[in-house]
DNA sequence: TTATTGTTTGACCAACTGGTCAAGATCACG
DNA sequence: CGTGATCTTGACCAGTTGGTCAAACAATAA
């Protein structure tokens, strides 16, 4: 019998038994490991199954297909991933808001590097499974927040900057520490990148954003 | 007969016939397409062969294995990739040197996005085929240039910044426009990212690096 | 207990993948 | 031209991969 019968009405992911709860969680966690390190195509169900401590047919009892696992991961993540940007508040202090956004993104890179790499892999490969979201939800959100930033600049509360590229820069700089962690650590040796990164980014955005010259 | 007999003595890649010249080039170009978009494991010899206009056995007449093609690409690229950083000159004007480095990296993202993605894929997947280089050549080069930058700062010719993270920031910001091109373009719509990016990065590093406050 | 539902697995399959090989086609040069 | 070297390919192979299925096993409610 179908274990997770795509509940047509309610969108609650009601998990029926505690066995399902446990196994679905284990699968998604293992899949995050594997997909984020290998990308969709190079990831194998065998690898996910092994890491989850289940047999491959057992995986496919809980999820229809490899695609379905990947899709559930991406869906669940897109929301979390954009939350910090959603929190950018037009009524707050411009510099504090942007510094806070940057710091939250850096925190996510430190605490959720697998998620960061999952997205990076997806985008690198042309984002075939999220192009809709990119041109839809994401673009809308970025445009909205860019307008807020432009407002701040025009009010003289922020140094003049291209708002879109300011946002890109925050993505690039913070996610770099997760996506290119291997490289960063190889260059830094034993040093922990993150405290240094936070100091550096504070300086960088402090100097970039302070109004006046 | 072996087409490219690993010339033991001379390190010149002397290609004997023009057929070899043409086909090896076609293979490497096709392989760059495929590897940069899919990553090593997900790339297939069939895909490379098709794009190169050759049969799969014919590919393997010119290269011993899939690994060999990938290795030749990475080898050839690592040099080119680090050239802009090598060019950073201790005797030049600090700001001009760093701005020049940043612009050259941005140019490379615009003109060699496939190469950028090839590296990104490799690093994202843990860099199994270049860990030696990362902790060796790369770390040495970065440490050397970081020392130069520190010297400039201590001489008061540059605003105080962590040199390593300054270099990371240049990598992250410039390569972002190649590696995450799909996302950037989805958000910007029809606009061409690169001219805007150059202006933005000029502003950003101008404000970050200018000595004094 | 028993009937029902939920869970797990070994055996299996077709498609794909990297790679081999021997035979044939083509080229360069005396 | 002829001959040896270079180039190309169809057929093939073993290992991997996503996915199926029927049968066995476990949990649970009546």
C-alpha cells in the first residue's frame, strides 16, 4: 500500500507511523549528503540507501523515484534558503538590515553547508529542476527587496550601490565559504574560516554601505 | 600504434599529424562543455564523443580514459586560472594592482565560463583530483601574494583588510557570474550582467581598499 | 487469535557506462 | 603505385544504475 498517499486536500505532510517518520527523515538526510556532494546525476540510490541504513527497494517504498527525493529536498530548502532575504525590512535601519542579512547568510553557510552545495550543484548544472522558481518566486523577491534598497539609497541613508548586484555579492561571498570550503580550508591551513570571514565581511560591507564619502 | 606516446623527454605536447591536432582539440573542447556542465562522474564519454563528432572508440584512441581527458583539461587550466594572481606585482600601485586583478578575473568569468564551472564542479565535489594542487601550488601562491598585500597595508598604502579573505572575495564575486550565471540571468531578466558587475565591483573594491577613512 | 495493513527484502531486469578488440578505411611517402 | 603507419568503427563485454515485483515479515486493531 502506498505509504505516503499524496494527501490531495491538506498540504500537511502528515506522516502516519513513527516508522515512516524515522525512515523518511533518514532518507532525506542521507540524500542531502549524497546529492550535495555529487549532484543529481552522479548520486546513486545505492549510496543514499547505504547511508540511510536501508535497502534500495526500501527507499523506493517511501519515495517514487530518485527525482522525487531530490524534488522534496529542493522544495523544502528553497523556503528556508530565502527566509533571510524575506526578513529584510524596509522600516529598519538600512545598514543594520543589510549587515544582518549578510550575517544570517553566513551563518547558514556555516550551519547548512550541504544545503548550500545542493543548490550550487543544481545551478551549476543549469538548474533544470528549478528554472521556474528562479525566474518566478526568486526574481520577484529579489526585485522587491532591490526596490527597498534603492529607496534607501535615494533617501541618502545608504551609499549608492546597484541593489541587485549588492544582493548577488552577499550570495557569492557567504555561499563561497560553504561551496568552496575545500579550497578555502586548503589555503588557510588549520585556521577556522568563519570567524575571519565574518570580520572581513563586516569590514567590507561597512565600508561599502556607509552613506557619504 | 599509440597516437600520443607520452613523450618521455621533451614536455612539448608535439602533435604529430594535423588529424591528431584537430581531433584532440575537438575532444578537449567537447569535454570542457560536458565536464563543466555535468561534473566528472555525471559526464559520459558518449556525450563527449557526440559533441566532438567522433565515435566513442575513436575518443579512446586519442585518450586512454575518461580520467585522462579530465586530467588534461584540469592541468592545462590550472595555469591559466592562476595567471592573474601571479601577475599581482609588489612594485605596482596597491589599489591599481588589486583592481586589475579583480577585473582580469571578471574578464575570465565572462570569456571562460566553462572553465570556471569545471573548477567549481571539481571543488564542490571535494576536489578529489586536485587536493594536492590546492594545498601545494595554490596555497603557496596565495600565501605569497597575501604577504605582499599585508605589506601594502602595513605601509599605509591600503586600507587594513585580511589579505586571504580579500583574495577569496575576489574569487567568489567574479566566479559567481560564471558559476551561477543561470541564477543571475534569471533574476536580471534581459540585462547583461557583466557591465553592471564591473561597475559594482569597481565601487565595492574602491571603497574597501582606499587607505584612510 | 486473526485479519488487515504496513514494512522489508532478494531476485531480477533493461538501459547505460567505460572500455576492448580485431578488422577495415584512409593517409603519407618513397 | 604500393606499403606501412595512422585513423575509424561495429560488435562486444562486464559492471553499474534506477526501478519492479512477489513473497516474506512485522505491527496492529478487532
